[in-house]
């Protein structure tokens, strides 16, 4: 399956800034909207192939928009979030790379944290996952290596969801080599990219959270 056909952008209800990096990331992908995340479709100029959710956070003026997009309603008392349902639908349609747009920040910190945890779980299952708000981006870091192409002097952090062993960070202002990061440590918060940053990990689970447009580390 061509990469463009196996890459899905899931439109979630969080904040989304229409940055150049966001537009580049989602260009040519397939789209599924989760409830109120459909409001981002018009801003991006895209038409999702599916709209799922209980529609409790969809404004009335949006409910009548996109009349030709199939809706898949769920009851409010369901056992999964609208975002999780949308991701499941993307996977059922052959999705292997998942871009969770509107996954970071916003009014619901519980949803934002759940998106981060879900991304790590999906990565463990072999999916390629990017979370983005346009201004912030996050990728899971598991055993192995990850590269993140960042502007020079932009900020990034590594958040450990467990103790991390064998953590290495290359091409950053504060590099690390074969480092042990205790669970809950703030040692890897607010690093500065020198360009494309390379991460590797021997054991543990983490998220790399980057701010590509934040050059306050200069």
C-alpha cells in the first residue's frame, strides 16, 4: 500500500495552529475526524472520509457542515474516547502511520495526557505515530532509535513514562550517552536542538516533546 494511503491524520478536539510543519506533515494523507475535531477540516481545506463520535462537543453550526462525509455516531456512555475510536477506524482501513492532530494542549489535560499514553502503546504495536498541535510535536521513544528533524536552537524535552536506561541524545546542546534516567526525573527537560536530533534507548518508555517554533533556548 502506498505511504499516502496508509497514513491517516486524526483530527482531534484540541488546539491546532496551521503552521508550515503541520501542513507539510498532513499533506497527502487520509483524514478521519473525531467529534469536534471536524472544525479543523475547513481550516486545513480537507474533507475527511469519516466522522466519528458522540458529537457532544460538536457545535450546532458544524453539525450541518460536510453533509457528504459519512457519520458514525456512538452513545455518550461509551467505553472509549472519540479519538480512540477514530484511531481504530484508521487502523481498520490500513493505517500504519498515524498523525494525531489537535492532540496536545487545549482545555482537557486529561485528554492530552491520554493521547501521549496511547501514542506510546500504539508505537509498541508497531505503528508510526506523530502527535501535533502545529506548534508542538511529540513522538514516542521506545527501545531502539528515533530521529527528529528540528530547527536549530528549538526546544525539546524527553519525558520518561518509566525509568530509562541507555538513553543517548546526539546533536543537542546537552547531549547524553548511555544515561540512566530515574522515573520522575526532570534532567531531560528543556534541551536545545542543533538540528536533526538522534535519540536511542536500551530500555523504558518515553515521549519526545518538541517545540519547533520556540527558539527561546538561543
